């Protein structure tokens, strides 16, 4: 819960059993309860080019998500 009383949950899938992927941190800049101005930055390390997705379908090379 943030200082505005907002609560959010997310399901996260990371790599596969043979993956060397490691998430170092997930930084969240919270939006207001009724606004869409938040930002999520995923800091991860692994072999090769890492790609990120919020919905498991649309992937991007940027580790930053925002509205």
C-alpha cells in the first residue's frame, strides 16, 4: 500500500529453468490512484539481449514502462 492508500498486485514470470537471468531490482514510481503517470523500471542481468513485456506478448528492449 502506498501513501495514498492505493494497492496494486502483479504476477511476474522470469526466464526459464535453464536461464541465467537475475532481476536485481524493480523500481516503481507510483502514480496517483486515478492517474496513469506511474513508471516501472526493471533492472536485470543475463546473457544476450534482454527483452521486457508487461503482458507476455508485446516485448521491448527498454527496461522502462510508463504511461
